[in-house]
C-alpha cells in the first residue's frame, strides 16, 4: 500500500484499485478504506504491538528481491511512544536479509503483528527512522490498519531461550532448488507469510512493502518442482498482496517450523490465477490463486527462540480444501452420473416423523461439493421394498430423490427423510438402515439452489419436510457470511403440523440468533397441541392467529397477510418447497402480492411441481432454453444394449415409456427431468424435451423420462 497525505486520497495504489475494480469491490472499498486505513496507530494497536513476542517483517534487499523475516523478543521489545512511531529492540541475524535493511534510514518495511493464541492481527507500513544502535531502531508509520482473524490457526507459544542470545549464532543454508526438508515443510504447512512490494514511479526508492499471513489446511500449498500454487481465499478486499503482484510480480515467502525453530525463506516470481482458472478447479474456497516460482532460498536454522504448539484450526480454514481433495473432486466429477457407495455414519431423530441420515464416502469414495438446495438420488434393492416380490431376483432397484439438508461446507451429506405411510424407501430407511450400512447414491444435482452472494434478500418457505433444502440454504448463507463477511438477508417461514412433527427448530433459531439480524426465522403450526402456546416455541398458529390483536384467518395455511406483516417492502427472491398443495397455495398468494413469477423458485419432484401462471414464458426461473429443434415426424429408436428397435412417430410416448412398454426397466426418479436418474448416453441422433428440464444435462446424454427423438436424423441410438 502507499501512503496518503490527504483525507480525500485513496489509501490504495493503482494495482489494488485495479483488482477491486475487476472484482466489483472498488466502490464499497473506497469508503471503507478511508475509515480502516490510518496514518497513525490507534491506542489499541499501540498496546497490541507492545505485548507481542514476535513480529513478521517484509523487506527488499539490494537486488530488489522481497523477503519475509521474523523478529522475536520478550513482550515489550516493541514499544510505541507516539501513534506515528514504533521502537524495536531486536537481535536480527546478519544472515537475515532484514539485517541490512534495518540499518538504512528511510527503507520501507511491512510489519505484521499476529497473536497466535487469539488469532488477532494488525498491519503496519513503516519506514526506518533513526538507527539508534546495532540493536535498536525506530520506525515512522505510513499506514496502520487491522486485519481479520480468518485462516489463522491458534497456537500456544512458549519461549525456549532468550531471543537476544540468538543473534549471529544461526546456521544459514542457501539453495536454488527445494530440497527434501523444504518440500516436507511446505507440504505439511498450515501457515506461511508472504511479502510483496511496488516501486514508486516518480521515486528512485523502493516503497510500499506489505507482508501478510496465509493459512489453510495442510496440503493447501501445491508443490511441483520449484513452483508453488497457492489458493487465494475470501478476505478483506484490500488486495494488498495481489495488487502488488499485479504491478510487480515478485514475492517473498517464509514457512516457519514451530517445532524446531527453523524457518524456510524463499524469494521468487509470481503469476496470478484469476477465478475460473482450470488449475483451481475443484479447490473448495479458492476464489483466485497464484503461482510462485523460486529464484533462491535459504534456511535459517534455530531462528525462533520459541515453540508454538498447534491448538485449533480457524473456523474459516475448516471451510476450505486441499489440492489432494481438489484432484479427487475433479476425478469424481467424471463419475457424477454413476452410483457411488456411501456409508451411514450417524442417525439422528429430528422429530416424530423425520430422521436424518449422515452419509460419508465408503472405500475412498469422494464426496463432491454441492450447492445448497440440491438433492441426492439413492437406490435400494427391490428385495428390501416391502411391496416387492422377494422371489423375483430380477426386480429393478427402487430409486428415490431426497434433498441434502446439510451445508456444502460440511464434510458429509445429510438426508432428512420423513416416514411416509406408503413410502417404500422412506420406511426402509426408518425401519432398517443403521449406522455402518452402505447405500448407493448419485452425487447431488438439481437447479433448486441459492446464491449466497446475491444482493437481493431471500425468503425461504418450507412446508413440513420441505424445510430440508431451506436449512441447507440457511446454513450455507450463514457460513458464507463468516467466510466472505457478507450475509445475504434471509427470512425463513417454516410451516409444520405441531412441534412433535417440526424438525430443525433449534438449528434454525440458533442461525437466526447468531446472524446479527441478517436472518429471521418464523415457525408456524397448523394444528398445535393444547399445551403449545403461541410465542413459546412457535410464532404463529396457521388458523385464527393474531398480529398485535389484528385477527387474520389463514384457513390452515400461510397466506399473503403473513408476508405483508413480516416482510419489509423490498425486492425478494422466494424459494418454496413442500407438498404440492402447499407450494401451489403459497405461489398463488405471492402472485396476489404482485411478486413476479421469475422471482419464485420451487423444488419439484414429479407430481410436486407447481402450476405456474406466466403470461410471458421468459419470466419463469430456471427455465430451459427454448428448443429450436422440433420432434421428429418419424424415426427409428434403437437401444444398443438390449438389441431393441422400433419405429417412432411424432406424438408417441417418451423414450422411457417406450422402453417400459417393451419390458425394460430403466432407472428413473422423477419423470420430469429434475433428478437425472434416467440419463443415458446418445450413440447417434438427438433428442428434444417436451418439458422444461431442470437437471443440467450434457449434450451426449438424454433424460429419457421426458425426451423424444428430434427432427433431423433417421434414427436415435441410445445406450440402453
């Protein structure tokens, strides 16, 4: 960052501004930056630096190479006599690149104060002021600003020796290629520090040195020869480091070994990887990234006079991935249409009628990331179905689709299943499935999901078991708020028969209570028990309830008056899930309020689809592109696996119906193009869909439940 002499001047240089502009953050940061970045230290920061046992420093050597160093001392080795000055009593080894810089008045230095036990950190951009002695120097403050505690792992620090006794007693090992010890430290690192700088265009001196912390799960730094690839997670949107990289693609890195006291110091060139770069594919939490190529490096053995025992990962760190996971995700993506074995690791009763089943990978099966609101397709053997003929060994498996109720940030899939009186699969899960069982499932899919970054407030409306996608969405919104520091405004309406049948009340209430007002949760009961009082565990009774003594009759359902009362006037997106009658009623009520159809999103499994009232069909959300290809007038359908062949004429049944009519039993789950269970490979020809399918299907596949042959080919050959 560069210093600012005017209250109206931006605290960001052109590189930082360029990235803020590229990512749509410039306007908001223009205001925030002037408040957050100061030309002095507030009293809190002065006191913070004075209690630290070490400080991280970024400097530039005589060859214009950036480096990162760690300077240690007993608390008090840093003092701040004034808000614009810092005094450091130090013992910096002569082999450390920082040593020479500290002896040159006016040299720019970046300082990072970090308290490992509390995850607090604050930053300074300073210049060397007076070199008081070989062990004492003063700094003048150019800029001072706080940093969030994201991705900092907590550690307990203990001094092993007097920091002042470490000077000139260290072993220095220089290299140009990463050795085995360096590779091992990098591969297992959960913490490193990075320095960067820019050269002033109108000043021969080097200025604007920054130093920052980077943290993640072990394996978050990828090493290939002398090149490292590092994900860039959501942060404070200052883009100090990347902004410097944009103008001057050089970096200094320091990997500390908190067990031995050794530090690995590297300097080299960098390349920014913007979002969507193929190298970042599959890496959870990586908004961007950058590659570092080593120019030279050094070990300073026994530099740290302390050890720092690992305590816990940052909550933000737990929401990120590793390069090994990213590679597994890329490989698993190729198998997303195939059945995968998942192991039941936990079963929790959510209400009298709803039970949750926690699923994790079995035999190295990778759990693919998913979007909040998507569903999982499962199958059970037909012999387990109570309606099956156990003597028929050739009966096809039973397939069902259930929404994932866990958050995408969690390391498992949670299916919350309601026990239905006539439900084959739901009864099997409730009566037979136990911890340790393995089930077959396809990876989560579906177009019913929420964008946590949207500026529009969202309203989630769940009826009964329809709360399952809503809790996934709500948890995702809350977690993304923690990760990105933007929580999309959310209003949740949950309708249930009574408290015995209601699920996730405590989870949803806790989300609302800890959201800082960003999330509201309203529980509605249609048939509460006599001892269930309004305001004690639920907000509204769905019949003859009161709004501040104003009576409204809902006739057992949510109506427009609920939304008029609880929702401030705004432009919302509405998400509906529940029984078909419930969703249709709520949909109609929203239309009465003037809500546009394009702002109403609904989960749809087979007969649960709502009937939309759209004057302009282009307004419908998640609508498939209009098909420019018509149905074939007549053609030949071939099923290559079964050897079946039949002439097909315009208006005939869908491909699935044709297959079933001839004794075949293809897999399917919804019959409306929403689950993807029926996808088969197209060997020749093409298909067109009679319905607007919501499942994202590749061109070489066909959803046979609602597909028919397309005009333009004499035959349609399918892998069936």
